[in-house]
C-alpha cells in the first residue's frame, strides 16, 4: 500500500495578521490581473515561490476564490466578477 505524502503548507506557519496581509495583497494583484508569474508574485509580495503557490491554493480551495491562469498574459486573475471581503462590517440597527 502506497503512503500519501502530507504536504506542510507554509501559510499555516505565518501569523494570522501576515496571512491576512498576503491575502489582501494577492487579491489586489488578482483584481487588476497584474500578478505575473509565480516568481513575480513572490518578488512583489516578498515571499518564496512555494509560499506564493500555497497562498493561491489557500485562496482557491479554502476561500473559494475563482482564480484562473492566463497562459498568454502569463498572469493569474479572477474569472468571475465579485469581491473578496475579509473585514468586519457593522450591521445597521
């Protein structure tokens, strides 16, 4: 029987505040279709390429972000109109 490798996600090794900061920064890049390659994402966010992959995977699988890759433009983007919302919103009474 073959054992599956469990991959350690680098996102979980960051503090919560840093995770949110990276999600917000990546969201900004995705909204403007200005991510570039994984290497360019890593440079823009000052993280490793491996962490850039983990960030994208987290946003896609955990947060349900509709992220796609444009091989011609060599950039990631949202393929649906919408808004990523993380902040607390006060409910009107």
